[in-house]
C-alpha cells in the first residue's frame, strides 16, 4: 500500500532521486535548517551545497516506507541502499514546515 506524502515532501524525495540539488533547495524555506550526520546547514544555498556534496560522494536510492505525525512534525522512514558505509539502512526524516515549504529537516538513524 503506497504512503501519501505531503506535496513538498514528495517533491523533496523526487528531487533526491533525480540527484538535483537545485530542486531540493527549492523545497525549503529561505532560512530552513537541515541537520544530518552531526552537521547543520542553514539557508537554501547551504542546503543545496549539502545535497550537491552528497550526490557526488555516494550513489544511493531512498524509498519512503512509512509516515507518521510526531510532536507537530512529520516523520518519514526511508530505506536507503547505496555505496555508503552501513548500507542498507532505514533513516528517519523529521520534517517541520513553514507555509508550503520545509522549515527544518533532521535525518537520524
């Protein structure tokens, strides 16, 4: 049974699949924050660069497999497979929103 993602979250995962850092950055609010692997990226340009680095460093696919509300946020569990250490792995993508954009994303095991 397919899961139904909010539009901007669906767009984020589609842009990630296409390895398109510019499209990913457009999913975020101007002052959005991403927290991933102990690093914090603030603002669209930093988020674009974070994704540009990730897509050149590793080849991977992510498939959203579950979605749940948590403390006013949306948590999407994604199954990642690729050429990175520890593959495959399920990660939690914790999204907070501002209007129709992502205001914060935290990616955790």
